[in-house]
C-alpha cells in the first residue's frame, strides 16, 4: 500500500502522459476528485468520469489532452510540492506564481481545494499540493 495517495495520483498521470496513453484510471478519493475537477476546469485534461465499481471501490477515468499538431501532452510537468514528511504551506500573500502565471498551483484550503489564483482572490492560504504547467 502506498503512503501518499496524491503522489500516486500524480505519478499515474505522469506515466500515462509519458507513455502516450489517451485514458488513465486511478483509484478515487475526495481529494483526487477535486484535483481532477481543477485540472479539467483549467484545460489540462480533456474529460473525466467517476466510476463506482463493485465492492465499494471507486475509480476516476481521465481522458488526457494532447496538442493536435505536435501530439505532445498539454501537461508539460506535474510536480508534488507538499509531502507527508515535509508539508509546505503558503498564505494568500505568499502564493507562488508558476511559470510567471502560465501554470497553476493546486492548494488545499479551509474552503476546499482550489488554484493559487483563486486562493489569492478569496484571501485564503493553505497547503501547496502540486504545481502543474
């Protein structure tokens, strides 16, 4: 069993993108669902579906997005920031700018999971989960 489910989620995405897969299936949790919704809203994935399978095991089916001309993935890099051994937090004034505003940081706040831009707008800080660009 893995100890960091978010790192496992990001690694499965990264591996599927490196292999050129169109779809990836990942075991679901509420945090992973929220991260998936953010990736979809920001245009990093094509679509997603939450599938409730038998025995109570739920999965997330994510259709990955690639550039039509170059066939490269839209996600260039997805990087875990806060780890179980070393948590990273940021206040709303200290939110990082990823790739000079072109990328996003996904932040877990007291008001839910959101992007760094949305957290700054709502003036709420939290745990930096990952950077995506």
